[in-house]
C-alpha cells in the first residue's frame, strides 16, 4: 500500500472513531442547587398551595445523536418546604409523606420520547411511600450546551406531571384537599 493510501485509510479510521466518540451518551450529575421539584394542589377550593423539595440528587444520561436518554432522580422527602416549619412537620407525618418510613421518593425513566432533537416526554416510574406508579413527564423546555461558568457539558429542563395522592396512600382529607397533585420539576445537570 502506498504512503498516500495508508494516510487516507488512517484519516478515514480516525474520522469514524471521532464520529462515534461524539455520538456517545453523556452522563450528567444533577445539580442540587438548581434542581427543585415542586408540587401544587387545591386547598379546600380556596387556593392552590405550592410547596417544594430542596434536596434532590440523581443522574441524567443524554445521547443527542441517537436520540436516547434516561433519568434517575432521588428526592429527599424530609427536605419539603411548604413555607411553614409547622406544616413541614405535619406534611411529613404518616397521613401524608410518612418520611420516617419513606425518606425518599424516586423517579426512574423507562423511555424518553423525542420531537426533533429534543425530548418532549419522559415516561417512567414514580415511587412515593413505597408505591410505584407509571407517570409521564411532559417536557416544556430543554437545553443542552456548555455551562457558561463551569465550561463543562450541561443540560437543563422543565417538566410536569399530575398524579392522584390517594394512589400513593397519601390521601387524607381528599377530596376536600385536592386529590390531584401537579408535580413540576426544574432540573439542571452537569457532566463531571
């Protein structure tokens, strides 16, 4: 083989290897200082109450080229913030979150549905109080880009779903206090 042919073959191999490296899935660690699950529900029809959790961990895997991904989230249920220290304790009780027995809730994706280059829905299993139910998160915004400050690959999204709290054994006062609970999550994750 001539030197020119060897060089062409080497360049072709190198470009194939580089292409497959670019297409590899990237694993991102959830940024707990910018990831906040929130939940809202009707309070006796008088108002919509908003609460959040301040401690969330997990991993997101995203492969833009293959249009695949996965999400694995753990929420510290003891980090609930209702806006009232007294009610934080009340909602952690046995009738609601029962954080003494079930200190965490989890979401594990089973499928990421894409529209074009971006996820539009994430199907998965939500576990609260030891009860696992299928849910679909509707993605309302998604961005993957280098983090402006950390200079590492990063992604962010907003998504929501609605569940019935009675299905998770947390239905005290339903239907007066709304059974339907909307869960919203703002998530950011950064590659190591």
